[in-house]
C-alpha cells in the first residue's frame, strides 16, 4: 500500500513492481465502483509479473467520498437494487417505497450511496486526481519515459478514457466503461485506445456507436472487441455471477498484446 497526491487531497493506493531491474513501463489500474478491493490489487500484480510497474490509486479515498462509498456499502446498495424489477429501476418513487421497508441504518447507508452514484460523484476532481498520478509516474526514475498507460473496469473504464481525454497518455484501455461526456472529448486523446465490452451489456453498449463515430471522426488509433454472450463485469473473477473465464482469458491476452504494441514491456 502507498499514497498518491491527488488534485486537492491525498489518496490511498497500491503499487506493484516487477522483480526485474527497471526502469519499466507503467500502468495505472483503475478500480470498479467498489474502490480498491483485492481484485484490483490482483490485476496490478498480474501486470507487474509481466514487466510493468502497476499503480492502483483509490479514487474512493477522497475525503468527501470515503465515508459513504465503502465496498460493503456499495455491495449493500447493489444487493438492494437487485430486488427491484428492471422496468421499475428508474421509477424513483417506487425505489423510495421499497427502500422504506429496509431497517433504518441500512436505509440510510443505501440512500447515501445512491445519491453519490447517481449524480453526486466528483468525476472532474477524480479525473484530475488521475492526471496528478500520471505526472508523478512521469517524474519517477523507475518509469520509462513516454510509457504510461491506463486500464479501468466499469467505473474505472469510464475514468480511464476520461484520463486519456484530460492529459496525454501513451495507451488507454476501457473495460465496459461509459463514454466521456461529451463524446467529442476524444478529439484530445493522443495515444492508442482499446475498448473491451460484453455482448449482453446493453446499457453500456448503447453508447458504442457514438464512441466509434467519434474515434473515426477524429482519426484515432482505436481497437474494439465485443465478447458475445458476456455480461457487464465478465473479467472480474471474484464475481461468480458475471465472470466468464474463457472470455476473460482471451481479453487478458488482448490487453497484453495491446500494451506490448503501445508501451512495451520487460518480458
């Protein structure tokens, strides 16, 4: 565990270095909405085993977010939402009525998480936190010059491309993350981009045409792979409901090939 300087605060985080001698290419691993959990650290360790120094800042450690967006509270919120019929999830009155049946303390925790998740997270500040992490990596003597990439999953996928739009990075990978808003921000991207999506992830995939159109319009180096039959979060091997081993293995090989082409490695 380590700390990083954010845009206006200190963030907790994780760093994993290869056993070989540096300098190494660097990868910023951006977590899901649950924050810096063991799965994120494991992904960072996988990268270090491949010759990359991997850093995973915990964006949920921002002081205005940390007390609410704990892994346990976020999981509790998702468990509650799984009891709501899909057709009624956007019916705020219905959701509030269902939430009223929960015990008071649990209801308060879930309400706070929902308020932040649906419009209250400081995305701009979090993006600038990641910009600061890029700056720190570029100043470190164990990081190869011009070799800083990012990868993110779900929430982190959205943050990965937001980062690429906000500051020059050398490679960007999106695992089923939302498009930047507005999507024309991709004009500012300077490095190659790889997007990986599950075929059954209809909510995220609804925006893919806009993303592809923007990448073509601004003539970006862009690859995309959709895995048929796979849901959102199919790469996360700690989520038994969504994990798809074969697709996850193939996607990992695609990630390594992409980084080898763009930022290289030590292997």
